[in-house]
C-alpha cells in the first residue's frame, strides 16, 4: 500500500479517536500462550522466503497448515488475495486457506457490501471457521479498522476475537504486516510521526496542529497478542524512532520490565511465547528501545538505550538480552574505520539512515565517541539527537548475501534536546573553496563499440539474479562465456573468488573463469607476492588471454589501484588495457562493482564527500580508503569505457549527490548526463542502441546540467539542476536524454496520492530518508507541495537544497515484489544555496 495517509483522511481517523485508558491491557495478558507470532513491519515482499516459510512452519508446515486471512484493515480484497497466492506459491494447499469474512467497511474491488461482515464477529459459523485454523494473518491497511471490527461498540472482545485468542493459546501462529503488526501490542500506535511525538503531541480528536509539518501521535487499544512491550512498524523507512520513544515514555507502564520494538519493512519479529524469545527474519532490522534508565524533563529525554538487530539475531524478551548471529564478529576494540564523521543533517550525509549511520560513523569507527543528528520543521524548530557509546555499547559485523556489510548494534545511548536552528544565505560561506585542477585526458576516438557495460554501484548481493544474468546474457557465448576477473582494486582475492562462485551458481563453467594476474600490490592471505604482477600489464601472453575472453569483471576496493595497474607510469595505455579495449569494441562485456564502477568514465571520482566537496572543493592529494568516507573531492583519470558522462557509485548510501554535481559542473560535458548508481544495482549500457537500462534492487540518479546557472562570485551556488531518480526497468537514451519509464507504472501527475505539508529532510529520523524516496513521497506524489528543502551543514556552514516541481516534472508509481511501492521521478529542479547555520 502507499505509505502516507493524507491529512483529510487523518482528520477522519482522529475524529473517532480515543486515548488508551491508563493501565488498560488485554484480559489475556497474564495467560500462557502456546502459539507464536510473526510480526512483519510492512511492505512484505512476495519473494521474502524466510518470513513466509517461518509463518507456514509455525502453522504446522505446508502440508498441514490451515490459514485464515483477516482482510479488515484494507480498503480492498486485493492484498488478501495476493497473500493467499503467495502462501500457495510456498506450498500451502489453496483449499486450506480462507479469507475470513470480517470487516467493518465495504471493499472497493467487489460488488458485495462487506460492511455487513461486521455482524460476523458474533457468528458461530465464523467462530467455527477460526477454531479450525492453525494460522491467522492480518493484512495491512488501517489498524483501527481491525480493532473496530473485532471489538464491539463497548470495547469488549467479540466471539470472533475470543476464537482467535483460543486458537492462539492452543498453539496457532498469529501474524500480520503493517497495520497487522500495529495491532499486536496492547498500546497501539495508529498515526503520527517522530517530530510530533518528541514535541509531546498526543491527540484523540480532530484538532489540527498549528504546524502541519508534523502529526500528533495517535494511541488506541490494540489486540494485545504481544505482551512484552509496544510494537511500531514501517520503522526505519518512516523514521519512527522518535515517536516510539515518546510513546513508550508516556504509555508503557512496565518500561523497566519490557522493551519496545520498531520493525522495519520487509522484516519480521518472530515470537516464541513458550520460550519468551524472539528472532529477526527478513531483509531489514528491528530497533529495540530500552527505557529502564531513561529520564524525561522539560522536553529533554536522556539515557535511552537503543539496539538495532539484524536477521538471525535473537533476544530473550524477559531478560532483555541479545544473542547475535554467530556469523558476526564484535567490532569493539577492532573497529575498521577511523574517520571523523559529519553530523547527520540531511540528504548529503553519508550512511544517512539510522542503522547505517550508527554502524559506520559510530560503532565501527574508532575516531569518535558520539554523533549527532537533527529533526526539525521548516522554521528550524525541533530537536538535536545525540548517539553515544557507553561501556555496554558493542557492534557486530559480518557479510550477508555475498559480500554486503551486515551490522548489529547493542546499547547505544540516545539523548534528545530541543534545538532551534536558523538558516541564512551566505554569499561568502565558502571563500576557501578550491577548484579542481585535474586535467581532463585527451579524448581518444574509439570508433564503433559493439560491446556492453554492466556497471554496479557496489554491495552487489549474490542473490541479485537480474544483474548476474544480465552480465552473463550480454557475453557473446552466454553460459559458455569466458570471463576474466580483475582483482586489482581489492586487498585480497576473497572478493574475486566470491564473484567466481556466484558466476558458477548462475551457470558458468569453472574452466571458463580466470582470475587475471593484474595488480600492483600484494594480497593478504596468499603465498604469492602479487605486486610482481605489475609487469603483466605489458605481457603479451596476458594481453592475448584477455583478447580471447568474452567478458571481464572488475571487483571493488580502491579504484586508484585499478588505474595504476592498467596505465603505464607515463599514463599511456598498457598492452593489457589495449587488449581490454579490443575485446570490448568487438562485442565483449565489461562489468564492475564499486571501484569497478568508478573507473568506467574518463573522469574518475576517487574520493571525497558531498558536503565537503561543495564547501571546500577539490584536493590534489589522496590518502587512500579513508578519503572514501569524506573530505574534499579527489579526481583521477578513469579508463573511459563509458563514453557518455561521469559515473559515481554507492550513490544513495554514501549520499554522493553533491560531489557528483560539483565534479560534473567543473569537469563534465554539460551536454551529457551524469549518473549516480545505488548499491545492489547496475546500470547496463548498450553502446549500439545508445541506451542505458537500470537492473537490480536500487536506482540510478540522473543529473542534467544543460540548463544550470551559477554565480562565479559565490562558490557552490547552483540554479536549475535537473534531477531524475529512475528504477529497475527504466531506461535512458543518451542522444535525446529521453527517459523511458517501465510500463507497469502509472503517472502520478494530476493524480497525486498525498496532500500534506512536508518538513525538511533533516537527518536520520526523516521519513522516507533516501533521496529517491524523499522526492517521491514528500514532493512528486504530494499535491500540497511545490518544493521541499533539505539542509546539510558542518560547523555552522553548509548548503540549502531546494527541490522544485516544474511543468517538466513527472512522477510514476507502481508495485514491485508484491505490494512494495516503486517510484520513478523525472526532472525535479534542484537549487543549491550556501548558508550559515546558527543553533540557538
């Protein structure tokens, strides 16, 4: 379902609201339950095998499961029918799945008036249906519709609800997603956001807030199946930590005994009531809020302990202890990173989502003990959030899905204090800005190029079938293709072997995959000194071997190692590089991830952060991987396989919009587009068709500077940058710059789903915090706003980013992988203004 409730509909909900009576809990709260819970945070993907199979197993297994689906939360029967189809796909007998006739409203996609189903809560026939079930699932929508259906007018349990409790106590599994998760605790959060919660705004009526950029938090009575604290959902995607903390402080009467839990989308908390334990499954995480030592006074909240757990982690719900999956190792005392992180202040913050920010910038970073973020409205009124290490803080790191970083975090301290920020335009803000003196390489005419490129933005998952199959498909011989892997960027051969194993899994032959002996440095964990391989760049046998290949893949690491290995010391092309060009021009495919993507354009972004590049400019020095995490921009010559603009990678996760704009403006061709590729995503380039296509799980940000205007007296002030964020299935024509949107999406323009005042993007608790999601939900699919803002700053200096709609702006929406929102945004205008920031 779409993710933002418009204000008019919210008013209707508030009009019928009532606060949860103090101390009001389920009559079953002290009972013992044999049944289990599968509590999904929303946007459950049809392909999320772990969650579906867990639910089915707890229901007795595919052969024995008898499952009832309760559609009451939804506005249609569509989601119930789709969940039934998913269960069948995972092996459940369709005859053993029933959509229970329980609702208090009509559905939009049927001829029957389902409002009459409200009477079924007293039906012995329906009760009999329920008592025969081994599993019950609540679909998403509006959680108040569920409770209004299953409680009577006096708030008492109906026969249908009693029947659900009876089968649950006897051993049935009860599950739900989104609204179906919200109803699981006694205290049910039915609306509101983090800014409203931190302001202490809780409401039970339709009174509109004076500042419409926040929503007061709405509390009602849930069904109470989960008796170990408060549940919130869509947690990370909608930045709900603030509202959960505020709600738990106000309404969780046993906060010293129980934690509260925020469940991310496409993720489930699986509860074993008999053992009083829970495990995380799926693709996101669960945030655990411990208020046992917290204090609240005059708008300040201190000593909140938060932990962020990942799939495979477990917890004891009564002892409040954690068991981290054995595939992770502790980071404490062995931190990988040593860099000074910036405060999380907006869309230009690296690792700007809560878990990523705390993982990379704090817990796995030896250089800092605390980090800060903000949450405020357009007047700058809000809160500063400080996250600190304590003696009990620890991080745990491992790989998931190939070589993607996976973190768990325990016991970070959070303090919240009121803040009032003022933003003023500053014409002299960046007086020390250094322009790039990188000299563009002389453009070499390459002639007709018949080959293709698969350029992955980093963190490519082994399960990302679309990218791997596209790489194999484009090689001339398909599954018989001969592939060379260039390891030069990495510090070891592990990523090369991992990629080889992935290719084998997708059908290539072992004898056809070769790790090419090209490097200028030694690798860890081998008996050979690979630094001797530097001579191979001009080896005739190596060049001949390359020419005989159908495809080459560059693994990730440090992109400067790749160019160092393939250019001669005088910057001429080595024999190996010439052979790669020959193979590519004759129809071969070149691919790479992370560093292997950065080398693809003539201008190679080798280091720097977005805010630092906009405020400080560029540097001539490079200090290795540390500069990947921030600092002024650093440019080198790339290999130039991509002829149509500049490439950047890890784009959304490392928030590289600012550095790509600055680089493209100073060193790019303004007649060409520039491209930022997200992690676990590939930009597939067809040279003959002059076209790119997006493949994978993220998106590609497209920057057009053809209409940009700047003021030479004010550094980093830009007007009229055109920005598009496109998704898998979308494509771009290089010559015409025309963007073609996948046909499964419909246009949002003139049919916007939402109508609300959007607060600025201000940090890790901003709802829909990634760039593409922020523009989709807050601007393009929102009829109320013509522009939205984001701020990024450090030590009182920064930038204001204004994202504007024009006549050329368009949006497109559809579903993917079940009922997950899938957006594309075309031609939003971006203005960047230098500012001074005062925190009063």
